[in-house]
């Protein structure tokens, strides 16, 4: 049976101070007034039956996820008691889905992407399902054709096409490059952006975990075995926070692509416009710019004199943000925090959040 899991456990700290512990970026109305989570869920219509759509998120976000997706069944929310990175999230979700269906095929998609056209997205996911159904030991990822030499994303180097499918062998995964290297990647025509989306047979990926992360695999199978019992929460709390924290790319996809396990890694092209809404600069790419290159969300009240190429956002439509002679900065205003930083340092907002936590505990998080 085909299933889809929406990964929605990220904190979104680079979008602070709009994001908070009780208000993750997935539920903020960042997509034309809708939340990213709602958009991600709606994008799955027609792919699988609604009862086979799951959301994997941090347990503390359970209530906001239920509020945002009231049609989601209680059993379709997979709550992590702590963040242990994507490897454990996908292994837990795979084990939970497989407990009642050993032949389950599972697609993992993000909750913080803007994707168009959506029919191309769905067609690519279907192609991924078909590859896994034909080749049960394949681990499928999706490649996005790059539109510019992005330095904030990983890349996939594709190899030969696989007969009878729309997939290609993955030659190598590449880390986030510097600009010169990214330009070299684009010039070859062999590189795609790594989308962080996957399809595999649940039991196949669990067997890969048995080989590569045996302790995590054993513990997560134990959690899945009690998932429908009263022991679930206690077992999760005891086991999950102690699992090794590691991404699925490092734990599974890279070693599997190097032939270290009995599974092959393939890539399916996803010919879409794809935006990973992970920072203010990325989000501002969805905003209209004025004649001076300043971008706002359309509701922000601003008065700008001799100011260019700024990103300005407030959650109070009656609050005026005024600036003189400002160049390439980010200003974000909320009821209790105003954050200002150069656009070039936008990725460092995550570090700023850590400093705020150190100085002020969790008061502003």
C-alpha cells in the first residue's frame, strides 16, 4: 500500500522571531495566507487515500498540527518526544507504517516547501512509487533541476538512466558547495538540488538501518511494536531522546549510494519550481519588490527613505516600520521582539536564537 509521511518537526529558527516554540514555521500563514503545513497536505490530494497520509512532528507540536489539519486522524500523527534529526524521524515513521503492512511503500515529503506546478510534483512522486514497486531494494530520492548556483543546498550527481523507469543511478551526494563549485556543478548538467524527499519500501529502509544504525533500528522497532498500546508514550520517552542524532543523508543515503548495504540509491527528476522556505531571504523570494528592491509580505506598513534591497516584516498591520539610508537588511517586528540583521548574515539568525536563549532563557523563544 502506498503511504505519504509529511515531515514537520523542524523548529524554523532561521525565521525567528516569527517562529516560536509554540508556533513553528509550518503553521504560520506564509503561503498566501495559508500555512506551509496546509499547503503540503493539500498538495497530496489524489496521491493516496487520506487515511494513508501521516504527519511526523515533535510531540509538543501535536496540538497545533491537529488544529491546522483537523481532518487528520489521531493515529496519523506520529509524535517525537525530542528532535533526533531526520534519520530517526524517517525510521520511526517507517516502522510505525509497516507495523500493519509489511509491504508498505512510503513517500517522505517536507512541510516547508513551496512547489509548483503541483501536478508535476505528484507525477514525480508516483514515478518514485513505481520505481520502488518494481525494484523493492531501491531507495528513491528526488532531484530538482537547479536554476542558479545555490550554496545553501546539497547536490546530487546523477549517473546512468535505469531501464524501464524514470530514475537514474546516484553517483554521489555532494555537500553544500561554495559559489565557484556550485557554478561548476551547473555547467556539467549532471547535478540536481537534493530535495530531501524520498520513497522506499518501509521494510527495506529498516533493514538498511539494521546494517548501518543497528542500535537505533532495534530500539525503533521496539517502539513500533507497542505503538497501539498504553506503553507507547513511556517507551518513546525512555528510548527516543537517547538515539544518535544524525540526518538521513549521512546515516542512510550516502553510505547506501557507496554500496555499503544491500540497497541501491536512485534519483527521480522532479521538474518543478521548488523553494525551501528555510530563511528570511528564501521567504522574501515570494514577496513582491518595490522599485528600490525592498520586499514586504504585502500587509506590512513601512516608510522607507533612500533604502534599498531590504526585507521588512511585522505581524502588526498598524505598526509602522521606518528606515533611512538602509541597505540590504532584514527587519522583523513582533509584539515582543524586533530583529535586525544584514541580509548577508541571514543564515546566522539561528546562531542569534542560541544567544537569545543563553541570555534570556526561553522568554523570547
